């Protein structure tokens, strides 16, 4: 297939090289012929160009009747790279992370109660894989559900020195992150001693315990009245039925 070098016009060889280099896909010989001057010996040009690149990091190769530049096969091992592809958190994961951050230690059932929807099995797994949450202990209630809290990795990623530095309601409103809609509209500090010392087994003290209250419907009461409503308090979550609801796992 190789032809003597003096039979090929260097300008044609240069043009062929540029056409192949600029193409994102392999080009057939028919496509190459249409882009080169009439009467050009395409087979000879391809053979010469293939010989020029034979010992380089990039080779001219033919596959399935089409031609393309490809990296040399002997460099495959050195060219292998591991690239971290960032994944965007789903809305459910973001909401769950926020609830855990402000409520910790909090159980899965309590997260579901606040969000008003069931928590998919993969949501906590994503946050665990990211290193932003971890088990904090077990609630001393029937079923002994696992409680969750944030990690130092969470603080580092979001640039927070201490969990107590999480923004308050006024700060979130000033930043335009809270509105008067039926979302999580109220939260307040919860005294860490409010439940005494027998609330959780193995949970660590010292973390911020901020309570979020969800008001999906406006019942006409003032925020302070809704805050004290027994239906919205999460201090003493109802035990999970042994035959109802999803079983908590560690």
C-alpha cells in the first residue's frame, strides 16, 4: 500500500492529515476523496501518512473501511486515568441533609414526618457515601431506630466551623432562602437537656439541636401557637408499629 514519497504532492499529504485530524469521527475513503483535489491517489497518500505516524504516540489506523487517528496501543496503560465525576444531589437528599443537620440526632421516621413523604432507601446511602452523615446511636423506643447526625466532613465541605454556626431563620430569610410558602417555615433551638439523659443510646452530646417545624397548611394560628402544637412536636416520636412502617436498619 505504501508508495514512493516522490509520487505524492506534499500539499495533498498535508491536507489529508489536517482533514483526518479535524474530524471527530472516522472518515471513509469516499468521504476523503470528496475533500481532496480530483485525481489524487488517496491510497498512496494514506499509506505514506500511515508510515509517518507508525512510530509516534498517535497512529493512523483503518477500521471498518474508515480512517482515523488513534493513540498508540502500547501507550494504553500509561494513558489510563481515574476521574472523579461529581454527582448532583437530588432534592430529597438535600432536604434530608438539612433536616439531619438541624435536628440531629434524628431518626429516619422523624425525617419522613418532617418531609411528609417516605424516604427512599438510597437517599441515606448517598449521604453516607459522601461522608456527610453517620449513625449517632439508637433511640430508646420500640424498634430501637438508628439516629443520624452530621460529620466533620459535612462541616468541612460547607465551610462551617461548628454545627452551632448553621444559619438561623433571620439569616436564611435575609438570603432569600425562606419565603412564606408552605415549606419548612419555623425552626428554633431545642434545649439539649429537654429530653433528659435517656433519649438516645450512644448519641453524642454537644451538637446543635435545632427543631424544624413543617406547616404544610396555614391553619390561621400564629407561628408560636403552631410551634407548641402537639401534632408538630418531634421530641417524643411515636414508636413504630411492629407490623407497620418500614423497619429501621442500623
